[in-house]
């Protein structure tokens, strides 16, 4: 599936919209919990050791679409990709949203620098 975006030259460019597997997302969260990482907020990204563990555990999230993501990001005519993180990782809507954000950040970290570049206040 592709979404159209407009660049500065007002030309339409096709940017891929890729679906992340619900099962892969659930497996990732289970592996975090097995490693005693029970995310209750995005504060987990404050800890370098947890970030390293998340990066290690996140390798299977996008295993089936890794090549498609890399190809889209390296495409000089577009260079972006949209990812659809599925609902249903957790039955609680608030927790599901949080876990979706953590999954999205884990995926972003696999392909580049963290989007969380702001400094947290103590």
C-alpha cells in the first residue's frame, strides 16, 4: 500500500505504508516482560541499559518488512516510510497506546537515531 505525499516541487511521490505484524508486536512486548522490563511510561527510554536491551529484543518486530523499510528510507526520491502499528497488543486502550509508542520507538531506533532527542528534566 502506498500513500501520496507532496515534496517541495509539488510533485506526488509514493511513500510506502507498511503494516507491522500484530503477532510480532505481542512477541516483542512479551520478551520485554520476560527480561523484567514492564513499561508503564516512555520513561523507559531514559535508561541506556534498557534502550540497549530494547534494541536487542526488537530485531524480530520488523523482520518480514525490514528490506522494504530500508529500501524506502534509502530511496533518494522519497526517503520516508509510514508504519502502521496495529491496535490490540494489550486489551487496555491506554496501555495499548503506550505499547504502540514503545514499539514505534524501538523500530525507529533500528533504522536511525532516536526521535526522543529532548532532554528530560529530573
